[in-house]
């Protein structure tokens, strides 16, 4: 057993999971508390540190660099979506607030707030499983999966920008109420 034990990485990941699950209990819809910028930045910092420190010695580095990207696919997609949307509108993507995040767009497309958030959770879990698969994938399999994920991300951004630009689509119930008047 020549693989180094990553006790500190595992401990930090377990502590982060415990804190997030404890917070999630109070943050489910209807939320009683909300996470602020500092909390989300801290979680992002810890996730980035974990992604840098993790080692998957069972596979080659040409494959394992993709694992953290898959695990963080939903936040990375959401960031790319917001940056593209705000640049298209001609506003600063880092200092302008808006309803152009993935969950807002899913809500604007007709999902309830809870369904939109659960859809994001489902996507995050699916991409996490893809990340687990990549730890054992061959070089060709890994790059095929990465290409498919990349193409799906680009198609998702283009589709959401076309169908629901910046969360502006009215919900189906609103559209039917307007058309019936």
C-alpha cells in the first residue's frame, strides 16, 4: 500500500459536508436563514483547496485533473452562465446583481423554487458520480466524457440564453393568466 493516506483532506471534506448539511436543514424552502457572501466564499475557498490537495493515485494525472471540475460542474456552469448573460447585456458580471442564475431561470421556466433547487442538487449529484467514474476511467474514456460534459455545458448556456434570457421568461401560470384576459 504505497498510496499516501489523505487524512487531512478527508477530515476537512467531512467537516465541510457536516457544516453544509447542518445549514441545509434551515435553508430548505421555506428558508429560515440564508447564507451570505462570506459563507459562500468560504465554502468555495475550502472546495478549491480540497480540489488542489486531492490526489487520485489510481489513475494518471492526465485524467484526474478533470475530477474536481466534474464535482464542481454546477457552480462552474452557473458562473459561466451568469458571466455570459451579463456580458451580453453589457454590464459588469462581477458587480451586478440579477436573476440570471441557473435556479432563477429554472423557476422562470415553470418549476417551483423547491423543484428548481432540487434540480440543481440532482445535477450536482449526477456530475459528482461522473467525477467518481473518472477516477477509474481510461484516458480515452475520460476525454470522451469531458468532451460530452463540455458540449452539454455550452449547449445548456446557449439554450438558457435563448429560451430564458436572464430569467425573463414568465412562468406558465402567468402566461396563461395573461392570455385569458
